[in-house]
C-alpha cells in the first residue's frame, strides 16, 4: 500500500475504534450482568431485588459532573494553546474555535455540579 492511502486509513480507523470500543465494552459488561442474574434465577428460582438494582444501575458519584467538567475545560485549554502556537494563519483560529466545544460543555457540567444536587451513592 502507498503511504498516501495508509495514513488516512489508520487515522479514520483509530477514530472509529476510539468511539466504538467503549460501546462494545459497555454492552459486554451489561450482557455479563444479565447472564449472571439469569443464572441466579435458574439456580434459586428467585433473585433479590436489591441485587438486581445494584447490578443494573450505574453508580455515578456526587462529583462526577465536576470531574467531567474539569477534564473538558482542560482539554479545551490544551486545544486552545495548541491552536495559538500553530504557525498557519488559518489553522490556529480553527483549532481555537473547535476548542470552544469541549470548553462550553465542560462549563455546563461544572454548572450542573453546583446547581443540581445529587445524592451520594454507596
């Protein structure tokens, strides 16, 4: 293969893998949980509702929004700094403009953390 074809192929394959792998692993984890519940029901005939609730709900801590917000704001700052130091006149402002997307989402998560109370999980 030529390098001109190989580089974009690797780049777009990496993007697809970064997006698809979390979905796959989440699906696999849910399937394992449901199979464990099914096996318990087949063995004992009944299952504790508290166990099912604990296995099927996602435990999101009270500071999850703040963590996500800080990470997205840091990503936006990193992209903005990268865009500032790019030598091309057109690519710098474009990267800085793209940096606004995770930055504004991070600010929204941070606002959610302070204005929408969340109960602590066990």
